[in-house]
C-alpha cells in the first residue's frame, strides 16, 4: 500500500472518529424546542399544583435532566417520567392540557401517574396524542380519571403498546366494560393494566386481543363466569391477573394450554376449582400461580406440578377446609408458598429441600410435630415471613444456631408450644419486627427481647410469669407500636416502667396480676399519634384516676375489673379523641360529670360501680354516642325526658339502678335504639305504646375508630421480569397483625338478661334487639302495638304488675328468641298463635293468673318444662301435672274474628261453665212444663218410649259392654 493511500485511510478514520466524538459529545443536548416544551410543562403543572416536588431543570443540556431520557443519536426526548411527584393533597384535582406534550414528537414513554388528574381541558384531550406516532408506553395510573370520553380518546392513540390505567377507581363506574374492550381491541396492545378501575358486570369478550401479553383486571367488581370469553385464544398471553373480583363457576380447562403463561393470579374470587382436573403441566414456563381463596376442592399432589420447574410462587390457600394437598419433596425451588387452610395432616418435612423461600404460610393446615422454625430458617437464609399459626405443633421453640438476618414476621400463635422463651431470640433474629406467639403454653419470664425494630409483639394467652418492671425496665428506649401481654401472670406495679405506658401506641395488659396505683407518668405520652389504645382491665389496680388522664389523646381506654375508687375526673366528659371508655366493675363513686359538645364518645361503659345522683342528659344527646352502659349503680331520679332527635344511640343499659317515675314517651324518639334495658328500677305507670318506634331505623354499628396497624411493605417481593409495569408482587399481604378497634366494639361488655340468666355478650352488640323492662312497678296491659316490633330478639316484661290478656300480636315477633312475661297479673288464656314463634329458646309465663290449657307440646315448645307455666292455678295440660277437663274443644276467636286488631278479652271458665249449667236447667224444666200443659205431647212421648224402649235398652247394653271389655290383640 502506498504512502498516499495509507494517509488517506488514516485521514478517513480520523474524520469518522471526530464525527463520532462530535455526535457522542452532543448527545446530551436535546432539541431547543423540546427543552422549551419541557419547561412549559413544568410551569403549567406547577401553576395547577404548586406543591409538586418537581426536580430542578436548569441548563441547556435537558437530556441530563432528572426524569428525562433522550435518544443518544437523534437527541430527541424519548422518555418522560413525571409519575409519583409528591404534592399536597389539598391542592385538589388536576385538569390536564394534553397538547403541551405534542412538541415531544419522538416520545416513546410517558408516565403521569399519581398526579390526581381527573380529566382534560376542552379541546386538549388525550386524542391529541394520536400525532405522537412513537408513543408506545403510557402510564396514567393512580389518578382520579372520571371523564367518560377518556376511553374513546385513548383508543385513537394507535401506536400504544403498553397502557396502565390502574387505580382510577371511578373511570369505568358506568359499566362500560364492553365498550372499553371493543375500542381497545382495535389497538395492538401488549400490556394492559386496568386494576382497581371500578369495572362491574361480566367479563367482556377478549378473543380479539391477539397481541396481548399481559392483562390485569384485578380488584374490580366483575362477576359471572370466564368461560367463552376468548381467553384461550390469547396464545401470546404471559401474565393474567383476575384476582379480587366476584368471578364464579368452573375454570376453563383450556387455560392450561396457554403455553406462554408465566403468571396466573385468580385469587380471591368464587371460582370452583376441582383439582387435579385443572392442570398446568403444559405451561412449562409458569413462574407464578395463585388460586388462593376460591372454592378449591379435591386432592392435589404436588408431584403433578413437576413439569413447572420454573415455578417460584404457589398460592393454594383456601376458605373451604376440604382441600387436601399431598406433599412430597418439591421438584422446584419456591420463593413463596401459601397453603393456609389446606389439609396437610403431616409434619412439614417436605420443605426440607427448599432453600430459596422468602414467604411461607402453613397456617391452619393441621400440621403437627415439632415447630420447624429451626431448620426452615437455617435452610432459607432469605426467609422474610413465616406463618405457622393455628396448627398442632408441640415442644419448645428452637432457633437456628447462626443469626438469621432476614426474618421480619414470625407467627406461631395458637399451637401447643411450651417451655420458656429463648433468651437469645433478639440476637438470633435481629431484624424481627412482628412476633406473635399468643395462645400457646409458654411459661417463665420474658428476657432480652430487643425492641429496636419490633413493631408488633403479641405474647398474650400464655402462662408467662414475670415482674412487669423487670420485663420492661426504665432504660429501654425502643418499644413496639403494638404490645399485647394480656392473659398472662405478669405482676408488679406500673410506677417504674414509664416508657411502657408512654411509648406504645397500643398497649394491652388486661387479665394479669398488675397492682398498685395508676402512675402520673401515664399522662406524659411522647407518642405523636392519636391511635392510642390502653387496656389494663381485670387486674388489681387501686387508688383514684389521675385527673391528668383527661388530657391524653386516647382512642380507647379500658380500666374495667379493678379496684379503682373515688370520683370521676370532672372533665372526663370533654375528652376530644376518646371514643371508647370502659371503667366498669370498679368502686368509683360520686356523680357522673356532664359531657361537652366537642367530645367524641361512641361507647361508654360505667356499669358495676357505686355512682349516684342523676344521669346527665348530655350523654344521650350527642350524635356520636352509640352505646351507654350504666347498669348496677346507685343512680336515681327520673329518666331524662328531653331527647335530641339527632341522637344515634343504639344501646342504652340503665338497669339495676334506682330510677323512678314514668317511662317518658320521648324515649320513643330513639329511632336507632336496638337495645333498651331499664330493668330492676322503680319505674311506674304504663308502657308507652309509642315504644314501637324504638329501633325503627334498622341501622348497623359504624365506628370511626376502625384503625388496624398494617405495614404493606413487609414481604413485598417484586416479580422483576414481569411485563406489567407495576411489577406484580409475589406477596402483597404485609403484616395484617394489630388490634382491630371493631373487635373492641363487639366485645364491649354488653350485659343482657336473656334466657333467664344474666350473661355478658360481645358479638350481640352488633346482633341483638332487646327490650327489657323487667322488675319495675309497671301497670296496665301490654300494648298490642308491641307486635309491630318485628325485629325484637328478646322481650322481658317480667316482675311487674301488668294485667289483662297476652296480646295475640306477640305471635308476629317471628325473630324472638326469648320471651319472659312471668311474675305479673296477666289473665285469660295463652294465645295459641304463640306456637308460630318457631325460634324461641326461652319462654316463661309463670306466676300469673292465666287459665285454660297450655300450649301444644310441639316443635320448640316441647323443650319447655313446667317451670315455664308454674304459678298459674287455672292452667292445665302438659308439661303441668294437672290435666284438663274432657270438654269438647272450644274454638277460641281468632284475631281476624275480633274487632280490635287481634285482641280478645280473657275467658272466665267459671262463667262459661255456669252459663252451660243454667242453659241446661232452664231447657230441662221448660220442656217439662210444656209436657205438663200439653196432654197430647205427653201421650205422644210415652207411646214413643213404649215402642222403642227395648231397642234403646239393647243399644245401651252393647255400648257399655264394649267400653268395659278390653279389645283383644292378635
């Protein structure tokens, strides 16, 4: 090669290198018109929402700006990610100008998620993006899109391949799913996320979406079957998520023929899945399979999944309890295995070969043997969540020899584990933030549990015994947000463990042996939270309530079942955040302070104390109050007669006090009242007929305090290769442990006298409809209108001075479980229609002046013995020993034959029989008188007797012989 040729070649190389250097050096400089467009977008968005956390966009090289990506060759902006920019919620919703993105002509990916967009400005809608012919990925998720034209507008952007509209709850609220699928079907979409979009109705036909690779319709309200919907025609489908809907029926077996599937999530529906009929052996690429919380039936052998060697997630948890899993050594390495409520009946040794588990749920699987925490943790160093609760594991809790750095959640509650807690639990499991060992048989002291990362700790319902001051000493700085030590044998006082009372959000110490006085430090809370719950009920606390307690922003305060005495703090009625107050079963005295208008009380229990004086009307006349229990005190005076019509009171228990006077008719204005207990007082007068309006509005309990601790980030594992841009998580449960305030509401200590005994009911606060006016001095008759209270479950009017008949209308109370009218002065017969009360479990009309036969011994009335009728001298028939006379049956007038809405006066049998006797005497002597004065009648009668006397004699003889001689049996 000549020198000139070499020089020319070298020059050419240098020229190309210079050009490449020039191109690469200028690759971070975007087009000027696009840079100005970006600044315009920022300015307009900040004008609408000034609090948006926009990055600093400065300088000429906009390709280097945060959230902006350019093509390295053409210098055009190809990606803009404005999703998730933090903003003040009070900035309101955004009306978008979609045309401001048009200068970005080479844009391929755009994210506007989480900006609270609800629509577009007129003439600037999403359809304008049809000119962005390179736009393939669009993320509008987590907004508030409600514009009905949005779907039609987006359907015109023909270049789209990935569309994410997830978490727009109202976008499809008008049931336009068919229209959506039809219009989007014309596009060549490959990934579609319509999760939580308000879809309802049946699943539209999907067979035309031939290019679809990933589809999520999760968390909507779709129902019906998914057969004949074209799913099996989607041969390119790799990810299918229909979870959390209302789908039912059988799964089409052809799903198992979609060989490209990698992710199938059909959990939380009502599918009837008969295994092993449904098989995925042809889907060899399957990595994620969840059929949890459906109607799983039959038996499944894990070996049938041996072809799915890539499987990482398997969810078969069920709620039917009739699905059995035959387990063997798994032919794949799982990351997440959920078999909750399946029937295993074996020791979990089949997991011994697993080494990649991160989430394992074997709760309520009837597993047995020693708890496998030791080797499970040693074999799976990345295990984050282990749930073994509600099984039959026995023996001590054994921890691995080496420190396990990953485990965050451990639940071994509701087993038969015993022994002492390991003293090195915090050193062996340093990252543990949720530990639940409740409902076991652990004993001994509690030592060395580190609280640095602990958020949830439940040691309740064991036999742990320790001084509370040693367990939680004053030098501890960190405490869990939720701490449950209830139902153990902890003792000592609360004077020293100051941080225990002040640094926990929810503290449950109930049912222990804690003594001493409530310390003043209880008022020195350092938690910046309003969700504070304190339960020290059923201990041995003494002394008085600290006055400063009224200044603490508690939600729930339970100090019942102690020995607290003295008066209530005068300002206790002004606690602004407290919605549940339970000071029952103490020795508190004095009067009840009035309530202020700004208090938030919903449930108040002051029963079983020594409180006296009048009951302030202010506690009843507040819109928030729903239940008040002041039973078993010394309260006196008259019942309040002025009731606010805005009251939402549902439960009023004022029994066993000394209230007097009449039952005010204003009490009928409690239209939501479902439990009224005024028993064991000195009330007089009649039962007001308007009482039927009580509980007329059949509303349910709804509590403002329904907060549950939850950490949804725990156990969130990303399916990194997923096509769906939101990255389908392997587990999205987090730690649902915590105290549910609704549980406090249900177990409010509701005391009812039902079925003849006085018991405490928790769940009945939500279910019971009760009227108890027993043990007073009420007079008059039982109002016939009471039959209109068809919702009543318990009716107790016993131990009064009620008179008259038992109303027939009571037979209309078809839901009645308990009826007690005993110890009154009721008269007449027991209405036969009461046998229509087929749900009765308790019944008594004892000790009245009732007469006639008892009710037929059939159905549930066959279960009532003579105690239900005793004390009525004129009653007869079983189960009483007194037999009724052999009189022909007398048909009593039915309610339809009376003119007073089913009421009938009592029938006096003495008058009835006397009338018959008088009629017989008058008729006989009247006939004799006629024969005496009518000679021809007398001769005719004598001739008749002579002619037929022998025949009459023979008939009488044969009749008597027949009834005296027993019939012979063959």
